[in-house]
C-alpha cells in the first residue's frame, strides 16, 4: 500500500516549540523519546492484528486485550491536568498481562499456569526471560521496582512522577517487544540501524 515518512517530533503537536527545541538539543532525552515513540507506534499498529489473529493462543489474545485496556486507562490518567498517580496500578497490571501474553504466544499458557504465576512480577518476568531469551535482567529488575505490590491496590498510590512515567514506559515497551516478536512491525529498525537482524 506504500509507505510514509514520519517524524517523532511531529507527534508532539501540542508541545510549545521552545520545549520541542530544548528536547531536540538534549541528546539523551531525544533518544529516549524516539525509542518510546517507536514503541507506541509498533504496539499501537500491531495490537489489532495480534488480537484478531485466530492463529494466536486464545488466552494470549485475552491477556493482550486486558493489557492494552490497562495501558489505555493509564494513558487517560496520565493526561489529566495533574498526572493521576493511580495510573501506576494500571501500568503494573498492563505489565503483568503483557508479560503473560508474550509467554502464552511463545510457549503456550493455560489458565491454571497463569494463575500459578500469580501477580509476582519478578516470577512472571523470570518466566518471560526463559521463553524469550531476552538477556537484560539487571536493567529491567530496577524498572520492576517502580511498581507497587498487588496488595497495595486498595490504597492511595504514592509515587513520584519519574517512577510513574518509568512504569508507563516499561509497560509500553513490553507491548512493543511482543509486537516486534510476533508481527513484522519494527519502527526501531528505522531509527536504530544496529537493531537490524543479522
């Protein structure tokens, strides 16, 4: 159907030009933003194809839908005038569902196995590592620490904005990782040439 060139900064249509300029001049900040933008593009465009694919594990598709809904809820909460800290629980649940979705797509997962994994993100992530072959455990362990324990869901959330956004980006990255693993979507190949498969 053809292709179109897109620019990550164009997505920031409501951001004042001065802030956009400052962002583009900060090498680390612009790189972090472009990777996050690519994650959003890939997961957003791949979601429908994955969810509707009858070739995919049925429980995995159910978990994908639940994770996507949790992430969408987190997005709405973060876009409030003041970011709503309750979003961290949505991000936590999105991360859990999307990790389990990946496991189901890659290795199969029964409802009993999913329940046995429980809500312990460390255990779920260990299983994800086993089936995915992803090797960056130490870096990711630090990110998992931003999420509250599941028992905290009945309490008001106390989290700083930096941790809140780290949790959101991490959940989004698991969705993008799944999209790239099971579809031909990979915008990172265009912004990060070293990511190309050998």
